[in-house]
C-alpha cells in the first residue's frame, strides 16, 4: 500500500521521499516508481529492536534528511514507525500523519496488549491525523482522538479476469483459496483443521494457501499429520496472485484480526465468495453475511469455520451469486477514489486543517 500510494502521488506531480531502515542496495517486492526518492538508512538491523546508540544515529540521519528535503508532511505507516518519526521530527513543525494498518482489536491478541494500547493511543495525541481503514474502527478509539481520525480504505483495482466459482476446472476439481503471510495472526492452523474436517465429504476440493512466513514449517507438519499433502498446497509468495484468484472457487481468510484485508477485497473483486470469522475485525467489515459470503461465529474455532465453508462448498449457485455481489461492492475501493482521499488528507495536513 505504501508503494501504491507513493507511485500514485508522483504520477500526480507530487514529490515523494521514501525512508526505510533497509540496507543499501535493498530491492522492493513491488515495482517502485523511479521518481520516488528512496532513502535506505542502513543504520542497525531493521529486523531487531533498536538500542539507544542506533536510535540516536537514526534520529540524526532523519533530521538531516528533513533539513535537506524540507517535506511539508510526514506519513508514518503503523504505530512503531510513527513513534520514531514523531520523535525524530520534534521541533520541526512538520505535521505527522499516522496511518494505522490494523484494527485496535489487535491489542486483544498480544501480550501486554492493554499497556501497548494505552501508550499507542496516547502517542497519537501528537499526530496531526490518524487514518484508519474501516469506519467501524472509529468507536474502538478513545474520544480524544475522534476529531483526528479520517477513514481511508485501501485501493482495490478492478480484476482483469473474473473467477467462475460455480464451474469446476478442467480436471473436475474445485479450489478453496487463502492468501496471506504464514503467521500467527492469519491462524492458518484453524483453516487447515476446518478443511481436514471436510476433506472426505468434498473429495473434489483442494486447499491452497498462497504466502510465505515464519510458520511454514509448522503448517507443513500439520498437513503431513493430516495426510493431506495431495490436497493442501503452500506454494509460497507470488507476484501473480491474480492467477490464483481467477482459478479458485471460494476464498477464506481465517485471521484473528485484520486492518483492511486486501487479499479478501481482491478475492471479492475477482468474483469469489468469501468466508471468515464474525469476530475478526476487518473481515467482518468486508464480508456481508449472507450476501457476499458467510461469517463463521466467533474467532478461531475450526468447527465453526468448517460449517460455513461446507455450506458454500456444497452450493454452486450460492457461490456464484455471492461472488457477483462481492465484486460489485469493491467498486467503492477504486484506486482513483482512494488516492483522491489521500491527496485531500495530505493537503489538509499541509494547510493545518483537520
């Protein structure tokens, strides 16, 4: 999303500087417009928590860039980078926007969540604007932040090819798809368990989970224990995820929490019906239960997920109808509309407006 927004801004004639802790010579996974000035700070290990000496070096380097480039506004994605950039830019008078990328419910799933929530929310007092991705999240923030909050969903490009969720592939098989990091947040253990409950009943269905992450070994071990290596596939990350959407028949995101689940929105844009948990923030914002997909009750129970999945795996017409409705709902996330919202928010920060 950072790259998508930056590329759009330079296309509209704005100057954009991109600052990361990466080492010199780093490469982006997604294409970055050459007009974006990318500063690889190369100070400390970006995968490790920075100590005092690294923080001081980073602060001096950032302030040097701010003096040289003289930005009119700073956008910090996620609360960690925001706290660093807000500290490093203190006294410059440059407005700082914090772009939240997760629902506040994430604090319910982490250690020291209440303390982290308190510190994070209070740090946002010093931001000019707080962007959230779903309007339903506003009520989860304290009232003292409400006048700073602006809702900007992620842009979702219309699909070039549309899936056929009611038509088997050339081999007569159907595919249940999920896309995301192989991480604790995505809770793929629950999805694999749910599919294993249904595998014998739906012998013509396979499960594919596209993505990479730290839980690969654990998930592969579970698949082996279930003896479903020929039915459950983990192909890794890809630059052509659209190919998976168009060849699939049903999408599932088993996450514990989300921000704006782009994989889910992209699946809907391709005409796929979707399943997720009713208590998963973000997922319950995009899936309209009974209209564009089904929400399994609770958050994490594989048995509940299996019930919702089985209803759609067993009904081709329902999949087609829900997929059609889901595709239409994503029109409100058209990239031009979302970039307009970002441009307006940036201008208001520069002009001192809220």
